[in-house]
C-alpha cells in the first residue's frame, strides 16, 4: 500500500511517500527565505510559494521513492488547521491528483499528524498524552487511539513557537527566531535572569505565553547587545519550566504510559532534554520524532492517513474541503 502525504498548512511545502509503513521519501521546501524579509509568515506569499513548488516536489518525491504516480493507492492531505490559502494550494493539488489517478483522498488534521508521526516505526502504548508545540499551536491531547484525540489543554494566547519568533524579532535575530534563540542561548547563563513563569490556575493544563513575552519586551528595552545570550538562555529555560510543569500536571491527571511530542519547537535540543528528564522522573515512555519529522512535513500526513485508512474512516467526497 503506497500513501502520498501532502502538507502545505503554513510555510513548508512537503510531499512524503509511505510504502507499507516504510518512509520512502519526505521532500520539504521551506519558505523561510521569503518570510524572513518581513519577520513573520506572510499568508499570501506562502500560498503562492506552495503553488510554485508543489509539482516539482511531487516529481522529486516520486524520484526519491523510486515509484511512479500510478503506483500510489491513497492520498493524505492536510486540510486543517492552517492558513486557508496555503491549505488550498495543497488540497487543490491533492484533489486534482486524486481525480487523475482515481484514488481516495483522506483529509488530515495537521496537529494529529504531528503526534501520529511518532507511530511511524515503533509500537506505542496507548492511551497516551501528546503535546504539539509549534509556531501556530501549543496543544495538549489525550490520545486514546491513533485516530482519537481529545484536547485537554491549549494556549490561551500566543503559541510557544510564536513566542520564540516574537522574542527573536525583539532581539534582532533572523526569522524564525526559535533556532536562533537556541543557538544564542548556548553562550548564555540560563540562571542569570528570572522571568515570570505563567502557569494560570493551580490545576490548569492550558498555556499562556503573552505575559512572558511582555516581560521579555521590557527587559530587552533596557538591555545591552552583549546581554543577548543570557536573555536567550533564561527565556528558553522559562519556556521549558512552563512546558514541563504542564506536562507533569497532565501525567498526574491521566495515568498513561506514553507521552508524545510533535511540532517545530520540538527541534529544540534543550527542551528535548528537559522532557527526557521528566520522562525518567515520571517513568513514562517518551516519544520524540527525529528533528526533520518535527517540522511540517508530508510524511506525517501520510502516516495519519494510514491510520484513517486502517481504521475504516471514510475518504472525502471529491469536494475541496478546507475546514
Ligand atoms: O511545526 P512548525 O514547523 O510550523 C507550524 O505548524 O507552526 O513550527 C515552526 C515553529 C517556529 O515558531 C520556529 O521558531 C519553531 O518552530 N522552532 C524552534 C526551533 N526550531 C523551530 N523553536 C525553538 N527552538 C528551535 N530549535
Ligand atoms: Zn506544524
């Protein structure tokens, strides 16, 4: 069974190919060069860039995977959530291809896919908890099965990655800020500045990052350029404290054996190691995707589609759906 996965929800266009559960290709075209000029993702430019490169990526994925288009049995495409125009680029391509090849197209939830990519090459114990930490979302799920996700916590304001990006911009770092903050933080002392750790009410599993962002703004206004490494290290540590506290509360509330991470921010090595320490302390199986599978990619759409197919879910009618 060969599944083509298509992703275009934000600023990465990607095509993945999954054959009998084995990943044959995962071509990713990032638009960072385009959006870095503006310090953030410009939706209209994102849509155009997807349209411009999706055919080329598709052909290159077929080439890498060593298959022909006619061998594809199913298509999984991200239909929500994301930027509407960007999603339409991938969805239109998927539906056109589905019609041409006369094969079913499965709509894929982008956040579920970020978690489901953890099930790619391993057996996992379910139910579990899944945390998506990305540029647009910070959402905690109770994962009952590979196709049953229940939101148990979410950000009430900024997403975690968005906070990295905004703080990066305040510090004059290139877009996206996350990887640059991580790099700058390596030279700094994480204990040099105490930023607030917003945790909301005692039992809440929701997240809030806007207060931390404001605290950073005031601090940066009165800082010197040489303070950047300490600011980045202290900020990154604070984000880690927030995420770990919420994950720990969720483990208290839901006695599960597995914890899954997903989303672009999970590329951060410091945060990965904080979660590893938490998993050791709480004796829980932690699953973290390879770094390349953390950023938006087509492979995860294909993996999610594989579960939808195997659980007997229905493909879409041939109507373009972007929820
Ligand atoms: O999942 P993703 O590729 O796109 C969305 O679905 O939003 O996540 C992109 C986010 C950006 O905010 C970026 O700054 C953040 O992931 N990011 C990082 C790192 N690498 C990417 N944040 C912290 N540390 C990193 N190393
Ligand atoms: Zn994402």
